[in-house]
C-alpha cells in the first residue's frame, strides 16, 4: 500500500480511537493484536489486512468509508 495512504489511515485510526476514549492497549485487546501493532498502524508503519481494518472499524464503531476518508480537514 502507498506510504501516504498508510500514514492517513494511521491518523484516522488514532483520531477515532481517541474519539472513542480508548487507549492503544484497549483497542488492541478488542481486535486481538499486541498494542505495539496498533502503535505501528497509527504511525503508518504497518500495512493492515482487510480483515484487520474491518475489525478496527467495528471496534471503533465507525464505517469503512469513515476510516478511509482522507479529505476531511
């Protein structure tokens, strides 16, 4: 996946995680990964699978279009 896409995806994951009042550890527990994985995702360093993106959106109670909306200011 393109580096800029991964960075924007990571920013959105972090934004919605914070909006949901979750720590990285809490989100990691909800989706079944180690907290460092969430940290790397938020930093744009990991390329998540489609399944993982779906799990994250479910855990954050958002839609797939929301997590991929990179045009919001």
